[in-house]
């Protein structure tokens, strides 16, 4: 939150949270569960606190292998829907955009897990 308070650019407008394959797999196993709701609910709570420091639009990005794109986007949209149902979005904290960023085909799916280079973004 301190970092957000130091941003002085008038064009600053988005915070993109990238979820990779293992992020979704580590939390989700099967259908929507209470654990899913708590985990994402905790994240949305942090995002709301961040939004109080600096106005921005939240973007949830499914940065996954192509074969995981639909599933991951669906999971993120389910999390947004659950938060919406709790009244977690409004004028003070707008609903986030959910976007895919597929990496292409998995080079080796023999073990059921794809490994590869992370997205070329620089974490702060």
C-alpha cells in the first residue's frame, strides 16, 4: 500500500494480478468450495484496502497454458461472482475485469503439470 501511495502519474489506472496454473491448482480442487471463497475473499479484502490508498481498476489475469485458459478464467469469474454476491463491489471498489493471457501449448503434459518461463513482467 505504501508503494501505491507514491505513484504520482495521472495516467496510472490498473493493477493487474496474474494467476498462473499452480495458483489456481493450489487453491482449487474440484468444485467451488468454502476454501475458495475464503482465499479469494481475503485477496479481495487486500485489494479493497489498496484501493483506498489509490484509485485503480483491478484486472485479474489468467496467465496460464492454453489448455488451462477456459478453466482458470471460469474460476476467476466464479470468485468475482461470489464476491459480488457478498456485496464486495460497488462505486468505491468496482468489479474487476477478468482476462486470459494464454501461453500456448504445453510442451510436456506427461506429468500433468506444465513448467515454463514465467511471464516477462517485473514483479514489484
